[in-house]
C-alpha cells in the first residue's frame, strides 16, 4: 500500500506538534524550518526540495 502525503501537510503537522508541546530541540527546529520553506517557496526551493526528495527516496528503499 502506497501513501502519499504533501510535504506542507507533513511539516505543518510536525510544526503544530512542536509548538503545542513547546519542544525546542533540533528536530522541532528542522520541522519548523522546512514547513516555512515549503510554504514560502523561496529561490532556495529547488536545492532544498531535491535534498528532501533524495532523503525520502533513500528512506523508501530501506524498507524494500
């Protein structure tokens, strides 16, 4: 079974959880950064998007 989730939805949920739990660690900071980045769609979108896509592809091949 394949499940597709939007990056904005995923990082938005992670950001909401981080704010709700008042987490201030590295993972929460990364989730907040990526959520803001994907929402804003700045000029740095392409390299960061490629990095996130490559990481997702690498994680998906681990389960095979």
